[in-house]
């Protein structure tokens, strides 16, 4: 389903992005990897770029080919560097890249956002998510954080709440919708990658261990990559604006607890 397709994968130097790029290549896609760090394993096509600033996004987009089939937004920070950098990379940079890449994506192409079970609270925090996703372009994120009094420990879950809400909004945003570009999200639970140690520090061992206990094990990058690539593929052509929990049943377990069934 990916043979001959050109797929852009961010966060390609590590974890889920690295496995997504590897699997896409094995499935016959031409992969263009993007990361702020050089991948340890050589990428046929790699752009070193920083998604945390508007200028970094512009610089990346200037190096892209004229036609792309799909964009997998995988790069992310754990929150351990503070709310400003986390919101910048995980949401505003991701969205700026997606909007700038949209004209290069062929009609009927796809964008897949790697969100997280950590964004589960978007409904409970809907007004805040509406306000923060309603800010257009790549804002001065430090001012946004100060204006809304956002605390450092909120940065990661908030970034994923915004991403989940924006995924639904983007599916109906003219620059994507008018050209049939689908926008979906994949939400992992805990996954054994270098970032997991940072999550333990940010969210606490108890939260991470409870999530792992609910489903028997942590996920692996190899568990997540196929879901991302399915949503990139034409097999998902009628799936738009949705979130695919890819977590071994974690969200189902949390729903049961929160909703009482
Ligand atoms: N591992 C987990 O437990 C888990 C769970 C849920 C969601 N996620 C999400 O999955 C995605 C991938 O995480 P991972 O587990 O592979 O982590 P990882 O740390 O292994 O990989 C993240 C990659 O993003 C890159 N990156 C960070 N800042 C960047 C920037 N400014 N510009 C460009 N690239 C940048 C890093 O260099 C790194 O290669 C993230 O969005 C994360 O929030 C991970």
C-alpha cells in the first residue's frame, strides 16, 4: 500500500520515528527523515531541522521535494525541558510544518499525528484546548504560556490535548479538506523508547507503572509504526479526523474507570 509513495517522517533519529521510517522503507516507500539530531543509522534521505521555531520549520520546508504522499508527525519532547519548548515542538511546530507541507501533499494524501494517551483530558479541558488551538500560525509560545499561566508539569499532556483537538479541526480545515488530505492521530500508551525514562521523571513512576500494569506490558516502537503507516496509506482513505489508540487496550481500561462500566 506504500509502494512508490514518498513519506515524510519527523523524529526519525530515535524510537517510534526510526521504526516508522524503517518499516515504510521495507514496504517500498521513499522516506525523507527529519530530526534535530542525526540518526545513528544512515537514512537515505535526511533533513536536519528544528521544529521548535518558525524559522526552523521554514528551513525544513525549503528542502522538501515538490510532491509528497504523506507526513508522519512523530517528533516530540517529553515535557522535561519545560512547557514552552514542549508546546513549540509537540504542537505549534508540528502544526506549522503540516500547514506548510499541505500544498506539497498530493490530493488524497495523509497526515498522521503521533499524540498520546496523555492527551486523554482534552474533553475535560476543552475550553483551554479551544483557545490554544485557536491561535493561528506559530505564535510567540513563551507569551502564550505566560498569558495562560501554564505550569511546566502541564506541558506534555496539554501539548497532546491540543494535538488531538486540532486533528479533528484539521480534517475540516480548508487547506487539507479541499484537497482530500486526511488528518488523523495515533495515540500510544507507554512505549519502550528513550523518552520513557523522561516520562517517568515528568509524570512519575506510579502513573507509568499503572498504565503498563493495565495492559500487561509497555508497547514497542514496532507496535506503533504499523498503525501510523496504515493511516498514511490509501487503505485508510475513508478515515479522517480520528484518533486511533494504539495502546494494547489502555484507553478502553481508562474509559471503563472514568465512565464507570
Ligand atoms: N515512548 C512513549 O512512551 C510515548 C508514548 C506516547 C506518545 N509518544 C509520542 O511518540 C512520539 C515519538 O516519541 P519516541 O517515544 O519515539 O521518543 P524519542 O525520544 O525516542 O524520539 C523523539 C524524536 O523527536 C526528535 N525531536 C525532538 N525535538 C525535535 C525538534 N525540535 N525538531 C525535530 N526533531 C525533534 C528527537 O531528536 C527524537 O529523535 C512523541 O511525539 C511522543 O510524545 C511516546
